[in-house]
């Protein structure tokens, strides 16, 4: 492994200097509330509601056998307010890759370039620490997400269970 979590966190801070980055855990999960609560349509896609239990589920969710020390769940803040949350699995599905488990932008910031800025900064940070690619899963009913991730340069890789897996090299620039 050529990177560690501390190195990635520092690279992300360098790549996104306009945002405060706060790791989210069970003790401070309320940071994510506004972001979750302003995205009810996302949760309705799955018959869920945006609530504290949903945030805690994200904090705890891991693939079988995955080391929680390689999970990075954080709030990106502007003027003390979370405007996005991102859940990353470092070294997954393979050592030099990253998986985006969740990426939500506060509803007040939809369509304002925040999602693209946060993703592009995340891709730069991944490249800085030597990762090669980023993967994510999207339910085919989530048309808004499909459109966004395709715009970010992701391409279809395969179908896995109930969702479509997309990937993108961190070396691509948009």
C-alpha cells in the first residue's frame, strides 16, 4: 500500500481548501442531518426516510470483511454548515482503488457546482495518494445520480445485484 488514511485526509484537505472536512462517526453524526434531510427524494427511491438511523447506518455500513479503519465518512462544510457528505472505502474493491458508498449534496446546493467540485477534489486527492480508479454503485431508478456520474466521466462496468457499477480512472480530467 502506498497511501494511508492520514495521507488521504491531508490530500483531500489540499484538494478542497474551500471546505472544512469533518470525519463523521457515531459521536458526531448530527453533522450530516441537514444534508440527509434536504434529500428526501433520494431516500424515497429505496422506500426509506432520511433520519438519524439512516445516518448511523451509513456510519456503520461496510462490506463483509472490510476494515473500518479504511472507511472515510465525512461532512464537507462551508461557514460551519455541512453542504455535502461523502462515504469512501479506501482500497476497495482492490488495493489501489476507492469505492464511493454515498455522496450527497445539501438540497440548497443542488445544481450549483458543489457536487462537481467535491467529486473533482476527491479524485485529485485519490490521485495524489496513488490510487488508480474510483468505483460506485447506482440503482438504475436513480436517474439523477446516473446523469451526474456520467457527466463526471464514469462509465458502466457491470451489474452487481440490484445496482449498476460504474468506474472512472483518477487520471482522467474533465
